[in-house]
C-alpha cells in the first residue's frame, strides 16, 4: 500500500526531529567523518521506522525513534552476585553509555588489540576503517534497518577489538544504568583474524534507552562467541543490531538472555560468506507484564552464500501477565549455497491467556541441495507435569518455575562454555526465585 | 489413618458419576489392596485423593489422620504424608531426575518446618536407595521418566516413595508392565517400607503382586463402589474365578 503524502512527511519529520537531537563527535579522521555522513544519508533516505512498516508490524518502534528517551527508573538488584563475577575476564564498563576507565580493566589482553571507538575513529586503523558501517550497510539490503544507520551516524562510544590469536579471557562489556533519562548509542567493532578466537560478554541495562550496534567480521577459521544478559530494569528500552560476516570454516555463536524490559528488539544479521562455516543464534526471554509492560522481539536474518554451512536459530520465550513476544526469523539460501543445513525453532510458553506470541518464520531458498527446517510453537504449561510435581510436594509456583527452566533449557544449552552456561542458568534461577518471593 | 466415607465423584467436564459412594479405612501399619475390573474407578479414587484436577467431589469425605484431604492442594497432601505411585508416571522433559527428587524432598521438609537436606547428604541418600532398586546413575541423570522403559518408570516411582517416606502410600497398578524380576524388586522396595506407622493402599488388577506384598485386607471395587471386603483369600478367589462370581453374588 502506497504511503500518503502526509505519512511520508510524518516520517521525514520524525527522522529530522531525531537527528536534530543528536550530534556526531568532532575531531574524527576523514574516513570516519565520511562514514558518518554516509550513514546519515542512509538514515535520511530510509527514514525512521513506524508501525506501518512490515518489518515493525509486531513491534511499535515509537519510543525507539522519538527524539527524547522515555525515563526509566533504576532497578535495585540487592544482594545479588553480579553476572560473570567468577569468570576471569577483561572488564569494560560503560555507565549510561559512556566508557568508565576507572571501573574498567586496562585495555590490553593476550592475542588482543582493544581501543575505544572514539580513539579508533580519530586514527587510521585499516581494519576498523574497513568495518565501521560496512556490515551495517550490507545489512540494509534487502530489509532497511534505519536504527542501525542512525547508530553508525551518531554513536558516541564503543570499543574496537581485534583478535589476533586465541584470546584467553573473554572481553566483558558491563553496561550500568544510573541516570533515569539516559539515551545511549554504542557501536562496537570486532575483527577476528584467521584462526583467532574471542568471546564477548555483555550484561546490564545500559541506559533508559539503548541503541547498540556491533559489527563482527570473523575471518577464515576464526571463532566468535557471544553471551549476553540484557539488564533487568523493568522500564528500559533497547534496540540492538549484531551484523556479522562469517568466513570459511569460521564460527559465530551468540546467546542472549532477556528478563524484563518494556521494549527490546534484538536483530541479528548474519552473512555466511565462506564454505563450511557455522552460525548459531539463540535466545531465552522471560517476561512478566505485571511488573510493567514487557515486549521482546527477536529478529534474525541469516544469509547463506557459501557451501556446506550450518545455521541454527533457537529462541524460547516465557510470557505471563500480558507479556508480548515476537520472533521474525529468516533463512535466505543464495544460488549455489549447496549442502546448506539451516534450522530454526521459535517457541513460546504462555503462562496465561493475556500474553501473546507472534512468529514469522521465513525460508527463501535458491539452491536445490539444501536441508532447511523451521518450526514455531505456542503452548501453555503442561498441566499433567505440573500435577505430578505438586503431588510430590513441590508447591505450584516452584513447580511452574521448574517447568519454565526446562522449557528454556534448549536455548541455554546452546551456550558452549560450561561456566558461562552455568552462570546464565543460575541467573535465571535467581530471577525466578526472587519473583516467587516478591 | 486414611478414612474415606461415602465418597462420590463425577467428572468436572461431563455429567458422568464415577465414584458412587466409596467407604474405606486404612489403618496405620496395614496393607489394604483394591482389586476390580478395568474402569471400576480405582485410578479415579487415587487421583481424587492426591488432588488431580478434572474431578468434582459431589459427596462424602476423605481424611488423613483426621485432616480433610479434599480441602488441600496436592502439594499440601504430599507434605501431610500422602503419596501416589502413578499407574502412568509422567514424563517431564528438561527436568533432571535428580533435581526433581531433591526439589520434592526439600519442598516437603520445608513445608513441615524441617531443614533442607544438603546436596552432599542428598546424593548419598539417593545413591543408597537407588542401588536397592537397581536404578543406575544414568537414570538419575536423565530427565524425569523420559526414555524410561515401563519397568524403569515404576521403579522410579518406588524410589520417590522411598526417599519421601510418606505415611500413606497409594500404589496404582505398580505391577502392570513389569516382568517377574522387576516385580520382585518393586515388592521388596515396598516391603522395606512397611512399618507400624505407615499405611498402604495397593491397587492391582492381578493377584500376583499380592503374592509378594501380603495384604491384610482385600477390597473389590466395581462400578464406583467397594462391593466386597475380606482377607487375602479374597484375592485368591478372584484369581481363580475372575470377578464374575463376586459381581454376580452382589448383584
Ligand atoms: N478424565 C476422564 N475423562 C473421561 N473419562 C474418565 C476420566 N477419568 C476416568 N474416566 C472414566 O471413569 C471410569 C473409571 O476409570 P478409572 O478410574 O481409570 O478406572 P480403573 O482405574 O479402575 O480402571 C472409566 O469409565 C473411565 O473411562
Ligand atoms: Mg487404573
């Protein structure tokens, strides 16, 4: 349906109002200034999204696109052991989207080059120049992602990482939220050199409104692992993009845990460019509409453009009290991408009738010798299992949580590292327990 | 201990009366058996006592040591000491058997105001009890009842009973689907739990289980009622002549 002139103008106004509230940092190198300028042009050409756009049919982007961030009160996680605290890692802390050197470790590590984005954009680092905004630009086709272009144009901070070997410690981004009206835009770059390996961790709510973009270039034989826990501030809003290019024999694996959040849209745009590569993305989301609204959207676009590659998408959501879940997952198999093995599953467990799940799984295949499957289910709690547990003395709430954890297990199992998997599992258990006691 | 008086039960969703006035008292230290043709309401009785949804009590009472069972949640009945070994144990994918057993034990202890069992003590306890029932480590690790054979499921029920040490045990056709060796194992497990303070209600279709678990009293259930009660010889009578004679006698 063609947009009316008024709708076109409204989109322009929306976009211009947002741009007017932003400014790119000054003093950057010529290439960076150019990259920003091009990103701004991409943003203007596309215009910010509205609910009318097909890609935003199930998620209203209004609070993500409006000029000012909506306030989000802070969450007190009293007496809780911070996530990953038992894990030896390179900690990089951002407070409301601003790098905090005092709370961060020195930006050095074995097999690793790390720099602040703001520094990198002033220098002439070849690999950074070849990556900044580049995968994001490629990711604009065939679906526009204006909020990612906005990120490239106006990101104020972030980190650039180059892994040159097997990095011993995970790089851990900790996103603290201390200002109720903060509006953060972060952009990270990760370049994994041939045969190198790095794990990137993320946790924390980051800001009242968070726009984060990560561009990841995994060269041949490299491996990128990502485990994220999005902060539990009930009122926070986030839109995140992970743009990845996966080379020959390379691995990309990402897992996200989301509990709480008024609005979360996590996009993965993965281009499998080399033969025999692997890309796995998984997510576990738990939402309770009773503690504010909860809306969680996983949008994944995986392109197979090489032979004998495997991709997996495993997304699980547990929703109650009016919580909303969305999954849009696409596997595109390009001509010639023979022997592709693509798997996709998205499942929601609705704990009541007020909650809802919308799924749009898509396969688009232009090669004949491929194996692709997808499935989506929406279900309620297994009443018989619940009764069985209760008949053994387990109270209803606890029995429900056991079944919730069991349901999410398949997604959590996707985390390869045992300690990280254990940490995420414990985090989930604690969250459920606290909720039970509340 | 368990006192059931004139218990009448219909299906919640349908106008179908299943129990039509059941009277039954199981004293502490005794083993009562219920036999009866398929469809007579034996499982329904066990479900109603343990608190399963889908049934409506239209009359009568059921108490455990004087406490109204029918007024309690299923977990409260369990904490009060009632246990049902299911005719069809339920599979729970994603929940490890060990996690399940420990959660159940600690939940009951908590409900009774007792301390939780430490992870180490629990492990020792489970291993000892599992060994007696020839349940291997693999079965303890797997998800609850998932991929278990019929016999393994039934042994897993008895393991739960042995761990939870309920005062009133109801066994619903625990012998069905078991070969002779497995049945002996299960019977030994049950006999090991027999004690002065504990009552048993053993529901079975066949006499053979009762060769191993000697009942004190045998009841015959038909069409939602206990139609005859007697000593162990009643079970033998059923074995020899089937239910037809008894049903005829009463009619
Ligand atoms: N949930 C149910 N829905 C429909 N019919 C049921 C249900 N539960 C029990 N019944 C019926 O009630 C009767 C008694 O069943 P049940 O208690 O399983 O008998 P038994 O265990 O003695 O074989 C049967 O006719 C059975 O079909
Ligand atoms: Mg039965």
